């Protein structure tokens, strides 16, 4: 194997775990459709420039890597704050700011975190979503 091929394959293999963990990007109607289909939805209201959002994302990705059941059972949706911060979805859920995480099932909100980056708190929210998704 040529060195260049080896380096390319190694780089691709090292990124593979993160590729599978990508959340769906929000578009109008996506959350309603997922909830109507019976999914448990984990919404991440974030902005690309937000350091708190980046810290939350690192924690979420680490937890997903530790427990693949999160990814299997929960529908993760990223909501771009700059595009959808004043959307009907954000207004209906009374989202106060970016870096807000919300779990929904059916017509109920099961929990939320606003600007929190604690692994313990985010894991508790994800565990709440997992229990609802597998009940």
C-alpha cells in the first residue's frame, strides 16, 4: 500500500464514528413529522459561533460514542439559531436563546437545558429521551 493511500484511509477511518453521529438539520415541519411518527426528538438550538453550543456538542458526541443506543433510539435535530431562532418552532417552545437543548415526545416536553454544559446534566437529559424512546 502506498503511503498516500494509507494516510487517506487512516484519516477516513478516524472520522467514521463522527459521520454516523450527525444530527438532522431542522427544516419547517421536520419536528412535527418526527413526533407524529412516534419518535422521541432531541432538539439542539445552536449557532456555529457559540462556544457554549460547541461545548454542548462535544459532550453530546462523547455520550453518543459511549452509548450507541442514544443514536439508535432518539431523533437528534440541530436547529440553526441564526436561521430559526425566531421561527414558529422556537416561539411555540419558548426557546430563550441558543444553546438550548429540548427533548420532546408526542405533545409533551420531557426536559430542557438552557446554556448548560455539564456532562451529568446532558447525560440525564439524554437518558430521559432514551427511556421515553424505548418505553
